[in-house]
């Protein structure tokens, strides 16, 4: 490793360490028992991670807290990630738990700038679960993997007694080769960077809630679940080192994802509410249910933080791809107040946009 690269790596490690210290002051685990909110992806999840997992497993790869770990093996930079899917209902408008498991793991690899290659699939099945439904889920996974050009190469199956699970849970892990030769992640934001969003938000979370609760709200909202690796590949090819960070705003939505980035890079992010695209059906459902679209989960959207001089090119690339036709520039990175996200509202005011608090949409992925 040459001196310049060594200095860059040292600088990143120092920023990660400062972020670790900042996170420990921001998140507090006071709960004595696990609650559903600990799985929401918002503040309670971060409290659990910082209070239990992060201190026990701490190492430079984990401490970055990106969607996937990246590392070198024999000169090749690889990305590795894992996720578990417990969505309810198992089948919903626009997708199912199988498709979601494949797409979600592909997307975590893509956010690390990687080309997804291989996936694993682990199944936790409840006694009595219908074989016909299991076949339907597996077929959906296989189709999603084929369409994305990845292979499911290993797996595991466990069965628990009736009442000890909820039908089927799926764990997937994935590995890929990192395309980006530069450092990419939530420690890389710089003041002046622009925040791009690849399309309308909230579709997945609202589709799940309406399907699960059988709410009599007339809407055609469907999950946006989709593999984003080809969209990322196009962006990286066109913009190169101008792309500083990629993140898919899943649990906790755009608000939580941006807060994680602001904290990771010790910067602030100013967001324009009017620039954030939201489908009419999602906006209407959120108004009826008292929800904020910015905290609702997505499964086929990405946030891209890019250098200001490359923002227009990046936006054009996103809009020229089938998964980014409604992409928008929604905000700017600034120096202060570090670790915070600010929202310029439609009525002209400014408020702090915090991570998701509580658990308005349990079991959405």
C-alpha cells in the first residue's frame, strides 16, 4: 500500500472511531427486554445494536456500519452482507418474502459498489406450514435470482414446533466483487455534496400495511421491491469517484438512512420536503394513518450522495434507467450542525428530521 492510500485509510479509521464515540453518546439502551420496536430500523434498533452487538463484535469492518462489509482477499476487493426476512403477510401486492429476500441482499451488496455474485438461503419453517406455499416462495426466489444474474449456492433448513414461528422466516447472505476502486460509504460525505433519491418513497411499507391490516383504503400501491445493482453499475460507470455514498432506505425509511449518514460522516444534511417524490396513494394513506412517508420502508429505492459538480450527470443517469425514472435531487450536505438532518418543509419552515421513533409498521421486511 502506498503512502497516500495508507493516509486515506488511516483517516477513514480515525473518522470511524470518532463516529463510534459519537454513536455511544447518541444511543442509549435502557430496555430490559426486547420489544418489536427493536426491529423497526429506527432509534430502538440502533440502541440495541450499540448497546449489545457493536461493543461485543467491534472491529474495523463492522464499525463502519455500512450495508455490507468490504475487504481484500488476494488482491480482490469483496463485499459481504446478510439479512433476515420476517415480513407479514408472506405474499403482498408487488412481491412476496422470497423475492424480497433476494432483492434485499442484492441491494445491500450494490450499496457497497459491488456486483452481486452468490447468495445463501436459510429457511426457518414452522411445523404445519403448507408445502404448496413453500414451493411458491422458493420458485419466486429462484426467478428473482435468475433475473438478477446471481446464483443461490448454499443454504440450510430448520423446522420448529407449531406456534414457535410464524410460517416461514428466511435468512440470506451474499458476496460480490466491488467495482469501485475508491472508498464508498457513509463516512465519505463532504459538505457541498448533493443528495439524490432514485424515486418515490413509501410504496413498500404502505403496501405491506394495507395488505396486513385489510384497511379499507382504495389505492393501487404496490411494493417497489427490485434489484438495484444495474442502476448502481450505470451510476458508478458514469460518475466514478463523484459517488461518495449509496444507501437503500429500507427499515426506518429515508429519514433514518440520512441520519445514519450524517452521523457517520460528522456532517449535516438539509433536505427539501417539496423535492421528495411520493406517489399520491402513499401520501393519501399516510395522511389517513398519521404516518410520515420519510420514515416508511422502501425496497427498490436508493439514496446517492454525490459531488456537487457531478450531480446533474448522476441525476441524468438515474432518470435514464428504468428503476430511476422519477429520480430527484432532494438535498445538500453541509458542515453544521454535525450529525443532524434538517427538513425544509412545504410551508417554508425548518425542522429536525430524526430517525424513526417507535414501530408504526412492524414486520415489513
